C-alpha cells in the first residue's frame, strides 16, 4: 500500500468537500488491487482548447481513472494518485490538463460529486456533468458516484433509477 500524499499546501484550510475527497482517496489506498488517478476540480471542457474562457468554469469535483488491477506495490509506489487542477484560475495547469486528456481517452471512468449531505443538487450535478463530460471528452463509460457524509433515505430510489452509486464516508 502506498503512503498518503497531499497535493494541497499544508497551510491551506480544507473545506468539507476536500476532506471527503481525501477520505475517498485514503479508502482507495487501503485496497492494493485498485490502481488509478483521481483528478480533482476537473473542468467539464478542456479549457486550453477553448477559444473563449468563461469566468464561471464548471468543474467536476473528482474523476477517477482506473488503471487496472495489480499485485504487490513497492514501498515507494502508490496504487492511487491524486492530482488537482489549479483551483481559482481561468485555466488549469496545461500540462496537467493534457496529461488528463491522454489518460481519459477511451477509458471507463468514475465521475464523483462530493457533498456534505446527499441532496437534489448533488444528483442534478452528477447527471449534468455526465452529459457534459461525454460531450467534451473521449470516454467510454461513466460510472456516477456521489460521496457524502449523510444520506437522505428519500432520495435512494432516485439514485437507483439513474444508476448513481452512493459512498457514505464519515
């Protein structure tokens, strides 16, 4: 199993979504059979290819790109990496975005929306982001996931109807 590494500066205060994303990452690190990369704050459209840059860039909380399964890890290797697009900027680090585009091509991915509590907004966002990502990136299939601390039992049938998985992390 790899060691947890934090792409955020140590002095940055993490919000509730960042904390849940880190818990998801740590959970994945516990399973040496899982390999891949989590991209955080992913633009729903490649920004460096756009002619115009919107001041209100839509971002998916996280996209996990699996890289298959593996056996034992070396002590210095990680089964899962986490990479963050530049947050409060009109454009991400271009190298990160190009790397993301190369990795996502023709892959099955996990698109994750992160909320403190499962709600209508999270469901609408994950469904909308699925459409936008399919329109803008060359992916095969998208697995939809909502990561939250608290679920709403009344919304579970909606998740089932639309094929959205729920991961509760406390």
